C-alpha cells in the first residue's frame, strides 16, 4: 500500500497539500492533489527534489508542469516499462507473422507448381514436362529460402523476447529501489512485508520489523542544505546495506528520513541487536566538510523494534514498530525501543 499515514498525520498532510495547491495555478484535481500530497508526506524523494528545485526557482506549477511531474515521478516505473516492452514485443510478433505469411504464400505457389508437374507426368506430355520440372526446382529453392527465413525470424524473435523479458525484470527491480540510497524504496518495502505475511515463521523464531528515524534531520537540511542531507541519507543507506550483507534480511527507505529493516525468521533480541549496531555505526559516522575535512556534525538514530504477532497485518505490524520508535523519540532519542 502506497499511503499508510495514520488519520491524524494524513489530516495534517491534507491541510498542507491544499495550501500548496492554492498557491499554484494547476487545477484542483486528483493528479494535482496526489503530486502535492506525496511532496508534503516526503514519501517520494525524486519528486520532492524536483519540486524543491522548482520552488527555489520560484516557478508556479501549472497543469502542464504538474502533468509532467506526475508522469515522471508518480506513475510506477514498471508500468512505463511494461508499456515499452509491450510495444517492442508487438513489433517482434508482427515481424514473425509477416515472415510466416510470406512462407505460407510461397507454400501455396509451390503446391500449385507441384500439381502442374503431376498433371504433366500423368499425361506424359514431354513438351510441358521440362518447364514444369524447372519451375518445380525453382519453387523448391524458393520454398527452402522462405522456410529458412522464417526459422531465422523465429529464432531472432525468441532472442529478442528473451532480451525484452530481461529488460522488464530489470525495470521491475529498479522500480523497487530508492535511487538516492540504493536500498528498497517504499514500494519494495511494501512488497517485502506482504510476502513475509504469507510465510509462516520457522520454529520459535518470528518475523521482525525495525523502524529507524534520523534525529533532527530537518535541522541538517536547514543548516547545511539538501545536498548535505542527501549525503546523510546515502550514508545511512550504506550502513544498512552493509549491516545485512550476506543475510536474508531486507533494508528499505521507508519514507523521507525513516528507514526499515525486515527480518525473516528472527528473534526480537536479534532484531534489537541489529538495530543497535546500525544506531552505533550511524553515530560513529562523521559528516565532514569535503574541502577542509572539518567535522560538521554527527548523526543519531532512534529505533523501534517489534515482532509479528498472530492476527497482524502490514498496518498493525508497522504501527507497533512506529509506536516503539516514538517511544525512543520521546525518551530522548538516540536509542532503540521494543514493542
């Protein structure tokens, strides 16, 4: 599910979204609302970055620009890829069909030639037999050529279809990756949780979820700019990726400055230990000025850990981890809590 904000949070986002819509020229329609809602919620980093740049340039967003942003950043990447691959596949099939039709036409002509040759043989008409044999010989060569061409077309079509399937698989995979951090995006997270809910935990283990949030991230953007903020997000993404390397666990950018770790067949103690390792590694990360190497600031994370319980769905599992996360926030930040 793309939008999982609770009612109170979504009410605040509604107010902010309508404010943005009122300040710009685009019509009040679902496309415009979706664009500004995802921008306000911070769940679509590429869209957020694009709109931020436009706002810095003092561009008023009209219908055409909103439609372009929606097409580029909201429409699922894999849907566009499916459409592209579908068009190319149709071209392949049209080529095979045309080659098959040509071969069928040649087969019909060749059949007529064989009929004429048969009649000449039965009538023992020597005068017509020689040209009929020549035509049959030529027809055989043309038929062989057409059959070879069809075989080559089919073979080339099979190779092209295999390539298109690979391109589609790659596009689908890329559609699940956050381009800034290189880990799963919200869509990839949702799919991983959905798959996990279909799989029963093994033995005494459980499926666990960790949510992590960068403390005071807005201050980083305000004080050092969004480029520096992106560096922090990339650094956390790299820490998460390294922390689960070689394991079946998955890491994702849940939205904005919030991250998630999905642990299959694990114990809460293991999930808490991993969350602590990530927290400590993040705190040890020094953000430096690239010119002077001066340490500008350090990063802390607050985390929430929970395990899948009987009757849980994705929403209740995330809500419980989120509650544990906010317990860490209210307890002073830079800590991990369990629920």
